[in-house]
């Protein structure tokens, strides 16, 4: 899929985001890979964003917005 450096950037961004969300209780600690969290990181990376913190923060923001909306739906 990606070269080793790309895998490192995407993987590190994912781990930053997942660790934050697990720490806040928004993501289950028993989940290895949460695809809805990974997909926006991959999409942003493919669009040219390479800063791991920016990738992680954007994924966290999207994850929280989606979950906030889902919590409002009865």
C-alpha cells in the first residue's frame, strides 16, 4: 500500500489518535484497529498531508463529531 516511511507516518498518526481517544474513554481499549479512525488519516495522507500530529488531530476531530451526532440519535 505505502512505502515504509508512509507506513510510519500513517501508523504513528493512528496510534497518537487512538491512544488519545482510548485515554479519554471515547474508544474501547480492546480495539486493535478502528477502521473509521484510520480511514480519514489515510485519506488526508493521500491528499498530501504528512504531519503526524495534524493527521491525528483531524482524525480525532472527525471521530468526535461523528460520535457526538450518533449519541444524539435515539
